[in-house]
């Protein structure tokens, strides 16, 4: 179990380092089916391990200026408010129904990210209204230097997506990166590599709120398994970061989409077929 916990943590960390999300999606199945951890406890361990691993990856990216703090904080605050709501809702809806809904959302996100990678309408991080005569009605826009113009309309949109991310984190024990990364790319026009760093920063804060809600609800949390998972996550995060630097933005987006589709198929199979 010692070696498996580290190995599975490495897988989760690699996914986080490579795409800025997806780690939590892998964590819960690995804990439940690989380490025989109870599903409820797996949610807490996943949140704690993913949050700690994300912190390990977020700090160097912040130093390199790859984290957009203002946008990230907006997402994180909304997400931290949504996490306790998700924890509450998870007890009201049948587990299989939740998982199928989760898988459907994953497929939608994967399709949007794949389309964005194949047909990028805009250069990453640049608002069309700054360079084209056609009026841009997007809620969030960027100046020609790539800086986000955080209008009230844009703030409401990003807060709503952040709140949804927090709810999903509380319900499923995920960091929410699979929602945060495409949301940052699609809605705020952020470049994919910048979105990965910002996503990790958001995951740290949202996971912290999720773990607090989990523990406050009287649920168990194995510190030993969490620490072993996190230890493997650090190694995986380092490897994922190295690989990510060698891949172009569209390649990263397509890789993310394929990974999300595969996990969605697995979740549907386990929830409906079995």
C-alpha cells in the first residue's frame, strides 16, 4: 500500500503539472479502486493531496510570473464559497446520478477545449476588439498587451464559474482544474500555459475550503495516506511541469481533452454498466 499510494499520487501530480487540472479526477478512482479507501474518505484525501500538490506546482509558477493573481483570486473566493455547498448537495443526490452528471460535464468541457485547440479564434490573451474593427460582445476582454479588463460583467461571469467549480469540488473531491483551465482559456482569453499556473493557484485555495468542510462534517481523513499520496504528487508535478514546457499550447489542450474523455467514459461505465 505504501508504494501504491506514492505511485498513484505521482499519477495525480503528473496530470496537474501537465494540464493544471485533472488530478482530482484521477485521485478518487485510484483511492477507491486501487487502495480500497471508502468513497467518502477518498473525497477528503483527494482534496488534501491535490491541494498540497497544486501548492508545490503553483509557487514556482508564481515566481516566474505565470499566475494571474487578480483573476485567480476572483475564481478562488467564489470557489471557496461553493465548496461547502457542494459538500451539502452531495448528500442529497444519489451517488450514481452525481457521477453521471459529472461525466456529462466532463465531455462538454473536453469538446470545448478540443474545438478551441483546433480553431483558435484569437491569439492567446489578446482581445479582438483591440485589433479588429468588428465589435466584440464577449463578457471578458483583454487589452492589446494581454491584460484582462475586469469589468463588472466579466467579474460576474468568472465568479459564477468559480462558484460552480467550488460546488463540484465539494461534491466530487476534485480540485476543479478541469473546469478552471478551459474557463480561463475560453471566457477570459488567457493563454493555456498561464491558465495552468493560475489554475493551480485556485486549486490550492478551493481545496483548502473543501478539506475544512469535509473535516467539519465529521468525515474521516487518513493523514498517512494523504501524506504518501502528496509525496508522490510532488514527484509527478515536477515531471509533468517538464513535459508541459516541451509541448505547445494546442497540444496541451488536446492532451487535456483526451484525458478528460477517457476518464468520463470510465466513470459512466462504473456508474451505469456495473
